[in-house]
C-alpha cells in the first residue's frame, strides 16, 4: 500500500538548553496509508495536540522525520512549507475557524484563492465539494446564520476543496451536539470510504475513534498501543475500544 504519511522517531522538547526542559514527544513513529482512516487517542497532556501541530506544520519537531506524500516537511523552509501546507494538507479545527465576514462559499474557496486560482477554476471546485457534503443551500449564507453542525461541514469543505494528500482533524466533533457529531462522523466515514480521503483524527472520544480503521494510543509522548478494526462492525469495535481503554487506564 502507498504511504501518504510516514512519521519516524519524532521528538519535541520545550525549553532552552541549560534551563528546565519538557519532552512532549519521545520518539513517535507510525504511518498512514492512502485511503486509511486513523485515529490518535490520548488524555490531556499525552502529547497528541503537540503531535498534530507538528504534522500540520504549525510547529516544528526537535528531531525526527515527517514525510507527507514523499516530502519531508521537517526540512522545508517557511515559504516552501506554506505552499506545501496549502496544497497537500487539509485541516478541520474543533472551533471551525470560519471567517465571519465571508460567506460559506468564500470560506470554502479560501485555500484556492490563496493559491491564486481564477474564479472560473474555483467556482466548479467549490460546487463539487459542496455537493459531496450536501451543503449547496448554505453557500451564500454567512457563518452567523448557520448551525454548528453546518459550520463544521463548511469547514470540512474548505479543508478538502484543494484535494489534499491527507485530512487532519483536531477533535472535529468537540464543539458539536450529539446529533451534529454523529452526522459529522458519518460524513467523514463516507468521504473516506467513497472518495478514499486519507484521514488522521486526534480525539479523546472513543465513540469518534470507533469510526476509524485503526487507533493509536499516545501516552506520555509515546505511542503505546495500536488497535485495528479489522472485520468488526463499528458497534463491536466501539465495545472493544472501551474494554481496551479500561486496560490502559488500569
């Protein structure tokens, strides 16, 4: 299988030499294959947010290697990194991060606009991803006029409109009610199964994780355990996950 992301021996240490230092990541290694849905679970302070920030190029690793689509993002300068992020990485934030003064259409188009694409090229791409996420009727509305679940779908469309190599999701259901959360997870699962969108989701929620093919547990800056869904139904995978979490916590 083709690897869309390969993380090798990534460490992250905060604090200057000679001062008190804190090692948030202690040699993290894993891969994400093309078309795979992977979840990373961990408690607060486990290192999962630090790891996601490095993978999304928002922070730099102290050491190690991160390959996305064969490119080592740890070796790119700031300009090349910005261009790479704009083309190869999609990101869904917990708090949506939509611009209130732009319509849903304009928010979705933003990654393409920043790449300098013409309106003639942008419009059909926005319409296409809006159709996949069933939000065509929201395109000319402003964020203030739509619900939280609808905002997250718009945010997902923005993250996917440029067809990135991988979609990174940071607690994507954290700001949603239970109904909207389930709808968002169903949408992510559909995108993964139907369109082979590669997804890496960071979450503390076992229900959200049960939609993934594989779950990596991070604890004290180390990937300590991996659980695969295999042929299990999502419901049975959720039960197994709950049982495994009990063992980890013990």
